[in-house]
């Protein structure tokens, strides 16, 4: 889909991720170039004193349990961000991977962001007066699902194997279906899908998105690249350890400590250190 002006008002781009499409690297990239971007673009985050995490949490909660109270919290979290925006006409980029709602593997979800259209409609209603557009990155489905499984094991306590996960999500819709549902909710002129595979520079993520926001190429060329990509997948041994751990009824705080320890000590899980001949 092509992004076209939808209405008069201050330009507001909502980048709704989703998870495992380069969002974390993109956020690090924005923060690394905060001072360069500040005269040209408003990016609510911790550096600007307008954190996005409450809106991300509210989106997840609403997607899992869309009761009136959860919708009210979603509206409140978004309204708080809009109220905190600096005055002026600079375009605004809201970016958080959880704005699409719960990903497959989170709390039993196996569909492709079924609540994103309703979340987007809530934001559009609350953002009356803004020229609002919604942008998502897509990724080849098989590699995306494999990465989502690894993330669900790591962050959401998912206990099943990759083959089990792929079986559970075998009927998942494609990105085109999500785009159509989103366009039905907010209007086709307000929706753009970008392919992660079309991003040519791994250490300069989100170039297409930043051009949509309105930044010109001369500014993009001045931005400092990342030193390394963010959020690398855990190695296979570490993931398998956590997957089995997820089936154990641990206190959540205890589990979080173990997860952090495993993530920081991955080499311990990267080789078979059993004595030769002992394969049991």
C-alpha cells in the first residue's frame, strides 16, 4: 500500500512493529541519533521524557482481554503521550513493537494480531486533529514465525517446541490479510506495510520508515550506524534450557533471574560437554 495524506493536522506516524521485524534495533538507532534528529522529528521515548512502555503494555492487555476497562487504559495511555508532546509542527513518530498487540505464543495467542485493527481505531479516535498513519514492517513468514517462537520462549514463558508452535500457528493469516483488516478499521490511505527484507543496511535500520516520516536523504546519510544489531536470538542450547524451564511452576521473579543469567552465559549452552561415549 502507498502512504498518502489522509487529513490536515500535525503528522503522526504510528510504527506498530510488530515484534521480530527489527523494532529493537530501530529504537537503538533512533536513540543513538537523538541529538541529530531532535530538530526534525519528535520521538516519544525515555530520552525525551515521554516513555512508550505504558502504551505498549496497555495494547498487549487490551489485545488479550478487550474489556471496557482495558480499552479505557489504552485510551488513557495514548492521551498521556499526546498531552506530553512538545508544541509545534514537527512530525511525531510513535514506535513500539507491542502496539500490534500480543504476538503468537503470548498467553495462548495463535493468530496474526487480531486486535490490531481495534487498537488502531482507538488511537485514531483519540488522536483526532492529527494526520495519523500506521506503518508496519513484515518479514518472510517462516523465518518470522521461527523468530517469534524463540522470543516467546525467552520472554513469554512459552513451553512448547518449535514444531509444536508451527503446528499451532499453521492456520495463521498472511500479512496481506492483516493489512486489509487494518485498512478496513482506519482507512486504506492511513496504512503502509514495509518489507524488512528490503532494508539494505542492517546497522541503519528503518530507512524506509524514516523517509515516510519525512526525513530527507541528506539527513539520513548523517545518522550514525549501530555498532551491532540488537536482540540476537539465544543459541539453541540456551533456548532449549529455557523452554524446559518454562514448564516448571517457578515464581515469575525467580524465572526472570534465571532468564537473565542464561542470556548472559550462553556459551555454557553452546556445546555438548558430556564425556565421550556418554550420550544418554
